[in-house]
């Protein structure tokens, strides 16, 4: 079955409905203790890039809180948690809508109550839909996209920073859409531009506290969000226009998230790091 021969439920979609299945590093990622004893919050950690990051962080020694949207993603979240626990680490699953400011605060409070600290915040959850015309985008959906994709980052960071020590790290998932916006992803691309600027500004604000802030800008990565939000013809050709000629797999981003969270990235601050298969982000 090809990338286009499938049907997904509403976004963000599920791993069980993804054909071909994505590779999150389940069988390949080998840890080296680079995050031993640390506590991480990963939003959107049930599937896609978030799952790959969760698996890598756990194998590097971190305990993890996985924030995800709702019961539709329960199966995916429990599968991610299985990998985290198999690595010998603690895992909290916390469903809820990050567009709700109260839930953002609750996520951080739960992590602190369980782990006693927050060392790493990975703001990865995002919402997108495709539209051919601005007239088709409801005001409510535009607002929801901003609340989820950038509002939640602000609120989670604001809640987490008081519990972060020098050496802690905030890592935001932006997108190549922040640099090369697609018209059909108008709302999503606009939020990702905001994420990149938020990252640069917050890095300067928190530098004196010893808290580093960076962003990863993925190109076309094969996750459930793609078939659940894009027309079939776009899904069929997804990633084929990159210099590598294919979409990336979530596991191919895990390394940069580990680097940015670890001591090996101790002088990396305020950067936007492209993982795009060769599409330039300048």
C-alpha cells in the first residue's frame, strides 16, 4: 500500500492508521547516558517526532511526561510509554488540550509533583489543516491553531522556567514552513514563523539563567499528521521533492533533540536547526 492509499481520522491521526509505518528508532536507537537522571516534558509525545524523541530520551536516561490530545491517541501514547518503561524510566501520560491555558499549567505541575524537577521541555505538539482559500478558514480554527502551536509554547515555558535549573533546555519544534510557507498551510505556517521568533527571543531572555532555548525545523517527516490533514495527491508525493527524494522518518530527528538537551549542546542557544532532507533553510 502506498502513502496515498489510506484513510486517517481527524488530526493529529494515529500510528495504527499510517501506511507505511513510521520508524521512531524502536529497533535502532542506542542510548549513552547523556540525559541520565533528567526529567522531560514532551508535548505530542504519543506519536511521530514526539515518540522518537521520547524513545531516545528514555534510552539516554530521562524520565518523561508525555502530553497528548485525547483518548483517540491513547493507544499510541501507551505504546510510547511501553518503550520508555522498557528503558527503565518513569513515564506519565497526560491527555488534554494544550489550547487550554489551564491544562498547560497542569502539565507542568504534574511533572514537578512526580519528578521534583523539569530539566527539558520539548514543545512539539501542533495542529494543522490544509485549505485552498483563506475564505475556507474559520476564524475559530485560525485562533485554535495559534493557541495550540504558539500559545501553548508560551504558557508551558512560563510555567516550567521557575522549576528549571542552570543547564536546562527548552526545545521548540518549528518547521521549514517558517522559512518557506505553503499557501495551503497558511495558519500553520504563520504559527511556525512565530515559533522561530519566540525561540530566538526567549533564548536571549533566559540566557542569564543558564537555560538554553533552541528550535528544530523539520522538513517533510512521515507522521500521522500528514495523511490526516493533507489531500491524497499531496500525501502521495510527500517528501519526493527533497534532494534526498523521500520524506524523513521520525527517528532521523531524535539525535538533534538529544544534542540540544544534553551537555554536548551546552553552547547551542537561540538556534534554529534544519532537518529537511536538503531543502535549504537560511
